[in-house]
C-alpha cells in the first residue's frame, strides 16, 4: 500500500524524517514540526556546511536513499528543507 | 622524511578517493607513477626549481598527483582554498604563479583545468621518471595561506625542515603503518592535510581523501582507523550520536561505531579549541580523541597522544619546538626548523607583529605549561575569534565597519556556534532604527569577505552605558557582561536581524 503523501506528492515519511534529522543537527532546540519548509537553512537556522552534510547523510540513511545517487552539486542546491525533500524524493527506494 | 619519501617508490598502501558517488581505490605505487608523468609534463613546459604553480580545487586524485609532481620537481605549490580565492590572472600575478590549476570554470590564459590533468598523459608514458629531488631543510616547498588582519590572506612559505620535523614527531607519537587508513576531508589546500598523503607514501599505510560533502558517507564506506577533523566536525557528530541513541534506544557506543565505522584507532583534532565535554564523550565511548595545538606559522606545537595525554591540555610540546610563556601569559614558539621567519605576502608590519628576529612566533594565545610539560591554552590575548573551522576573524575591523552607521553607537561580535558571527548592537537612538541597522549589516557584509560574514545582529533593548554595566569607565564595551545579558538572543538563530 502506498504511504501517505504530504502536500506536493512528497511521501510524508521523508518529510517527517527530514524535519527530524534537521532538528537533530541544529545548535538550538526546536521541535521538528516547527521548522519552516522554505527558509534558508544557513541564514535562518545557522546550519553549517558540515552539519548540512551530517543531516543529509543521516536523512539518506533513514529513508533508504543511496547517497551515491546524489552529487556534490545536488548538495549545493539544497538551500531549504523543501529543496532537500524534493531532491531526495525521486531517489527513494521503490515501494516507499 | 620528505627526502626519504622522494628517494623511493612506494610498494604498498592505497589512496582511496571518496566522493558522494562512491570510492575509487588507487594503489600508492600508481599515484607515484602518475605523479612522475605529470612531473615530466611540468618539466616539458619548462617548470622546475624556483617556479610556482597554484592549485585551486576540491579534494581529488588530480590534486594529490599534481602536488606530488610538484614536490618531485621542486616546483613550489600554492594551495588555494576554493571559496576563498577565485581563479584569475590577478591571483596568478599576485602570487607569482606560472600556472594555475583549478576545477572552477575559467578560460583565462595560464589557468588549466585540474580535472583533465590525467587525461593527456599518453604522450608522456615513455618519459623518464624524475630523478629523486633532494631538499635542504630551509628550502620552501609550498605557500600556505592564513587569515590576515585585513581579511586578505597572508602567504607563508613552508620549509621542508618544518614539514619533516612535524611528520617525524607525529610518526613517533602515533606509529602510523600498514593497516591504518587516515581519513582526510578538510581541504588539501591546507598543508597539514597533505601531510597524511606524505605519511602514507613514507610509512605504507592507506589514506582516504574525500570531499567534505562525502565525509560522513566515507566513514562507513572506507572504515578508516584515524579521522582528521576540526572540533566542529566532532561536535556535530556527537550531537548526532546522542540524538540517534535517544531515538533508537541503542547504546551510544553502538551508534558511534555505526557512524565512524568499526576500525577507529583514534580521532585527531586541532585548529580551534575543542569542547572538553566532546572530548570526554568520545573518550568514554572508546574512540580516543587527541587534541593538539599549532598555528600556520608554527605548524604542530603540542599534541596529546596515546603515551602522553592529559585532559584539558593540548599535549606535550613536540621535539624541536620550545614554548616560552611571557610575563603577560602569551605563548611564544621557537622551533629548531621554523616554518619561516616572515610572511611572503602580507600587509606592512604583519611579519614584525608575529615573528621575532630569530623566527620565534608570538602566537597571541594565552597559556601555561604544567610541571609535567603539558601545554594548556587559556584563550586569545588579542581580539581574535577562532571559528570552529580553525579560521581566525579579527573582530575589530568588522565592529568598526558596523559602527560606521549613525544608527549604531557600539557593537561587539560573538561566535555562539561554529562559524556563525553574531553582533550585539547598542542603538544610537531609542527606539532603535532597525531599518538603518539592517542596511548597515548588508553594507558591512558586502564590504568584508567570507569568514567575516555576520549572520545576525541582536539589537540591545537599551543602549550600553556605564550605569547598566555594559560600558567600562573608559566607555569601552564590556564583552563578558554584554554576552551574559544577551546570551539567549546571541545563541538563538531565530532572534535578531538576519543578514539579507
């Protein structure tokens, strides 16, 4: 059975996993649900480049996305939470 | 050590090149062969001792090979960090570069694509491998760059003697050898990151060079035995391990092993002060982490290691180095083989401020040696913030730029997290003219460079004054008191005026 989808056809699981993993690397306490989808991760949340890598590595792991399918340019293009979800979604394992 | 390295062909060890797409393994013997061909190519273009080339690119096989080719040809390198430098003719002129190799798009004459370095070696396959080069201890092999007081990087020639003495000392402390795999993800433009390639060639161990984007992925792919990182890297990893353990209910050590792989012998950190709690965390989990101390101008001065480790210290002073603490508590470093005795490129007066007549380096750090010779660092003697990535920011210039606005009476700069600079501003009017302050923030960020970027401005709810305890009797801002008063706002990335 297909998993529930968040707005825009993105599987709800990846959206939730992205929020949870982002909250985990930020240097202040924030509830995953309170993170905004469209704000700049560096400018607004103070996400450093290394923590961005840590966030994406663990997000890939939690969602089963093979990180080898991403490129360094993909990472550079991930400015917001929504960017991350949109770029990772096509690489979700079949059946997710 | 470098002369011995250059005199023999490596017969074991592997270079692992990791990108997000995966890891490529190249035997060190093959890396050596390729570097010989590239050296022949440099020679065919008339380059040799006395010439200098620039390398501006992300970590890659080509970076490693070109650096070795230059070392074997006695061609000096200038390791240029992407983001900090742009590949231009002006850059080549400024640093006297005969050629500049880059992975950035550029079609200026004299600038070559690093990515195609190994594509055109067919014509050179018959070329003789270069005769082993030999260096005298005071010969310069590379220019390294360090933050300057004006934000323009200062250039410093690194002598072979300083490289040798650091690598020999590290080898005595850690005994790297076959079975080891040292992971390097910091830019190869930093000379110390290239040390681990030289160490692999000399001592027959593996080394993994990866882009910083692939750092965490590489950990599980290549299962290194040693990870070279800045404190910010290990602090991020700690936070991740703690949260994952809470979420999954797994043991912390198990989660840490999952992140770092199962072969870690030790973790190396330095370049900036590490949080003692983070060091204790990894030590408790059976991942020994050793903090050290050094500047670009001194190379490695002190290092904790398995046989001599004292919590809170940065280790004992290395052989060939001497630490002198002056009457003001400032650390000076004298070396048997100094990195250099002055900068090659700097503003007038910079060399004299740092280097004494005999090459002794005034570090600007406060510290002391305990009776057993362990060095403890207490902080900075001047107004420098050391970011978690090891880069230094002189706050005075930034604060003065911000204060150019009539809306800002005073301001002080802090670095609450990793590389995020936050200014607390005392408004010149009540209510504060936040539009003007925001405009000044934009103007200052435009005027200053990279690491000087101010992420946010926290506007004080009342101007600093002697009465409220935020100015001294000489009307200077009291940094500690201001930090204490606005601690919450400084630490919360959602507060304040954000940079546009």
